[in-house]
C-alpha cells in the first residue's frame, strides 16, 4: 500500500492535467488536441488519441468533442476513486461523484438517438463527396514552397494558393508522366453535428464499462458489434464499419488504411473486457452480451492460433477480409494480449 500511497499524488496531477489541457467546448466534454487541417491528409490525423487515421469531423475545430477521450476520463476518475477508497483518502467521494457525472455526460453528449450509436461531435458533413484533386506548388515572397490541392477542372489554379503562399508555380508530377493527385473530401452542408462513423470509437462506452448494466443504449451497441455489415468478422471486430465512406480508404498517397478496417488485438481485448463485464452482471442485456462475448473470444483466439501456426509470428494487426496478419512482425506488444484473452483475465 505504501507504493500506491506515494503514487496517488502523481496520478492526480496527471489526471488533472488531462482535464485542463484536453477540456472540450461544453461542460464535461473533451477534445483530443493536435489535429492539423493543413497536414495534407484526407481527414486530419488525431495522433494524440492513438487511433491515428480513424475518421473524425471533416474540419478540425474547437467545437469538437471526442467520445473515446470522455470515456477514458471517466475511467480515470473511476480508478482514482477506487485507489483513494482503498487508501482511506478523503478524495474518494470527489472522484466517485466525478465518475458518475462523466458517465452521464457520455450519453448526454454523444448518444445519437437517430443513428442509435455513440458518435463524436464536430464541424462535419456526413454527406460530402470524395473528389480527385491536382497537387500544385505555391510559394511565398521568400521563395518558400507549400503544396495545395486544386480541382482538376479549375481554370485558375493560382487562386487556390493560400494567402501565406500566394504565388502559383506549377502542378506536381507523379513520377510516371502524369500529374500528382490526391483525394479531398468536399463538404456541402458542414455544421456542428454528430460524426456518423461506426467503429471502435463508438464502442468505448461499452469497452470501458461506462454504461450501466441496464442501459437502454447497450442493446444497440451490442447489435452493431455483431452486425457483419458493420464491425463483425469471423476473425474479430474491424476498426471501422463497412458502411463508412472512409472504410479501407487511404488517408494520403502511400498511406495504407490503418484504423479504417483492420482488426487490432488491443481493441479486441478492450471489447472482450467490456463484454465479459456485461455478460457476468445481472441485467436485461446479459444473455446478448454473453453470446457476443463467447463468439468473439473464440474467433480471436482461433485466428491468432492459425496465424501463429502458418507464420510463427504475432502481427501488428489482422486483415478484416481474410484474418491474415499484416504490417509489422514480430509484434509481441499488444497482440500478446491474446494470452489474457485465453485466460479470461480482464
């Protein structure tokens, strides 16, 4: 206990820093900082979340709020309450009240009643279109270059150069005799709204056990997990729904989809941890959670065993089309969580 008593002040400092630095635009909301609209990607990266290219709001803005971060903050408050309570620290009640408040905020701020799912919120258009653009070089008065994207049909590409680099020079080549092109998401009716992508982010209220066992929303989350048109595969849960326009779409030339379909074992562990909790807790969704848990666990274990037999490796991620291991190998970091899954040690 002495170790944890010494650790508690540092954990509080870290948690309070997150509450201040990642504070969202409305009470009890949180926003991952660091999204750069000029990063040249189809959808600005959210590197601080760890879910790098997972699609967020079409335009980064201060009005964004991210459901996964709110769930992490609720989880942090829960852990601090438990630790403070065991140490007899007077802040236990404070963290308990905060955890309850944040749990309520997850539903209040992120439950999309129309879509029956948990979603991010931000400056977004759910019905934009992808358009191929030509990449051009623009320069400023000091001769420094920057690349901009111009519609292929534009008669005056120089007008697409940014104010910081107003002089148009030339379109860039692709190295094969043609012009370099990139996709751009063109919005029509962008405004503050729910970002309707079903994927790992939508599962965080279940994965981190934020929802009460009798939650009305739990049934819909479980159904989305088990739907083959959404996240379900015979090898694990894909990271992004097949219905999303960003599914398996690269974020830039040479950028293979990362969190846009592939199966990740660390998130399977989180999903199974949440499912195990709801499957072993008395409530109206116990049987549904038990069925999804049992089948998902079986699928993940069998697929990793099959890949191990064929390749002698654990992989960074797994294909949602074939279950085959892909990208980095050997990857004995989070993919070794399969041992915990086998042992049902959550």
